[in-house]
């Protein structure tokens, strides 16, 4: 206890001395050698850690002294040149490691499909007043014109990167934002670490997909990768293609896709813009992972598929159009109106319509039965209007093909009716045979007299061709008028009470890249 008291006294003395000396840096001339010593002394004093969790009110004075020291160092490194000398590098890296590399607390939020990033509040880091300044200082250090990667690589090595990546699982979105910018700067400045960083990110994704299905930093890691993919040289290396097919695409399987889907879709589209020959395996993988029972996830897939179609080459579109439009036909028939609506919005996309027009002979026969059937049977009025709009566009695109599809659909319906009639007759024969059995009266049940066929609905009967064309035009025009009147649907958030401290802390957070862009470099 006696030794601890002495340490506290010495520590306070160091703080006091350094803060007094710091004022002299700006006010009077200090020899460069003394400035370096003073800088190192400040870095070392900031290696002392304080308790913000079990006793947040303890050492308030010294917590403020450390915060002020960190803030002063941020200003010093930002506004002065030639201050990052060789002895400073190990001290900066050590100070960062002591403050940052720690065991993260267990997750407080639910995982998988139960996690709602819009509703579930993150657990914020209690020591953020210090951690934020440490991150900010380290970023200014990396961004400084005096920074020399050749010296820094002795200290910012693979072990350092691995520990940095472990912090991406932090629940605090402010910390993940700083980590994202920090790792991106390290990737840009240390060429020797690039392959290692990509490999370790791969390992995080593999663990997330096949083992844990829980990680807080997937969106941020994908955002970094989006920028990295954008810089890949052409032709793409085999390693990068494998990463797309074996790592990025399986990320679509995870329950919590909604948390990181925009960043994932961006990465996938970046790859396709780099190499169009990857389109077929990507689209086929999306169709393979297509959600069967999760409608909101299906809407996400439809969003991503449209982004892919926006950049697809016509020669690649031909390879995937049939399985793709078979899936779209299923989506149009979905009882979940948002899925059907999102699929039908494809007909508002000019580039997609040009691709459909060039391949109408293959696409219209796939889509027509689903469009026509749901124009009669779908429960949602908005969907009726969108379907009639799609039919109208098909009709204007190729009148003869539209007529042929109508006649073919009519013939198919007649075939179905004949089949049903044959089945009805077969059931009547079976019933008559049963009646000829002497014991028939004993076992007969009048409640079962109706044959299974009699219970089946006949489905929509196709009207006269001219009448259909007239109906399509009228309904499509009416739908366009209604669409202008209707206000867009807004999701009503639940009215659960939110933590005021958490909301204020997140609102006041300044993004790491904004801090760097405002420092004058």
C-alpha cells in the first residue's frame, strides 16, 4: 500500500511537471532535444490506466489530467513538423497498445435474426473520453507528413495488426469507426502487411459464417474491403476471385445479413465491375442462397440483384437470364407484398428493360403466367397496378410475342381443365366401384362424398385477347395515377424508451475520417 501511494505521488508529479512544461513548448523556445524528451514523458504518463467501470467517480482529477495531456499531444503532432523522431515510434505504439488492446466484455445484445440494429442499443465503452483521444492521436501520427513506414514497421507488425482486428468486435460503433479508419491507413502505408491483413479478415469471416454467426464489426471490415477491392489491379489474381466466391458470397447465408448487407453488396458489385466474367458464378450463388422463408431478407437479395443487373454485360446477362427470371417470377407471386413490389420495380429500370427487350423471346414466356395469374389473384391492390404496368410494357415491347404467350397460356389452362376432368371421371369410376361392394352402406360416409377434384379451385380463366389488352392498358394507366396520389409507406418504429446518454453520445460522435480531413493535411 505504501509503495502504491508513492507511485501515485510520483505519477501526479509527472503529470504536473509535464503539463507545466507543455505550456512552455508553445510560449518559449525549447531546444529540440528537450521537446523530444518532454514528448516521450507525456506518452509514458498516458500509459497509466483508470477505472471507468466499477468506480467511475474515482480519480476524476487525474482522469481529466490524462485527457488534457492526450488532447495537447493531438494538437502538438498536428500543428508541428519534424516532431516524429525515431525514438518516438516505439513510445507511440506502446502507448496505443497499453490503452487499446484489452479483453472486450461479453455481448449484451441478442444475436442472429433477433438482433435489430435500429432498435437494440449498443453498449458504449465507458473509457471513451480517453480512448477517443488515443485513437485520434494515433491517426494523426499515421497521417503526419513526418511519418516513416520504414521505421514504424519494426513496431507496427503482424502481432499489432492481429490485436487491432480483435477490437472490431467492440459493441461501441464509435470505436469501430475509428478502427476502420486506422486499419485502412495501416493497409495503405505498410505494403508488407497487406496480404496478412486480408488473410486475417478472411479468417474472421470464416469464423463468423461457420462457427459463431456473431461479430459486431463485419460491416466495418466489409467497408475497408470495398476500398481495397476498388484498388485491385487487373487482371484479378486467382486469390481475389476465390475470396469473392468462397468468403463474400457465403456471407449471404448468415441470419444477421441486414446489419452488413449494403457493404457486402457494394463489394460484390465492385468485383463484377472489375471482371464481368464473374457474373455467372455470383448470380448462381445468390440464387442458391435465396431465402425461402425470410421475406425481409428476400427484399435485400432483390436490391442486390438489381445493383448487379445495373452493371451486367449483355453477353453475361444471356447466361443467367433464365434461372434469374424464374426466381423473379416466384417473387412476383409472393404473398408478401413487399417482395412482389420490389421484384416488379425492376420494370421501372431502363437498363434492365433494354436487356429484357433484347431477350424477350426467352423472358416473356417465363414471366407471363406469373404476371397474369397474380393480376387476378393477388390480395394487394398496389401489386395489381404494378403487374398491369409490367404486362403493358411487355405488350408494347413485342405485340406478336405477347399474343403468342397469351394463346399459349390459354392452351395450358385448357389442358389443365381437361386433366381435372379426367381426374374427376376417374374418381367417379372409383366411387361407382365402391358402391357395387355389398358392404358399401356400412362404410360410406356422406361427409366425404365430394371428390378431391371438386374442392380444387379452377384458377383464373383467360379472357378474350382483345379484352385482355384493353384491361391491361386501363389498369396500368389507373395504377400510375394512384401511384402519384399514394404517399410512400414509412416504417413506424416501436416506441420503446431509449437510453438518453447512449443517444447523445452517438449523436456527438465525429467520424474518424472527418477528423483527419479537418486537420489541414
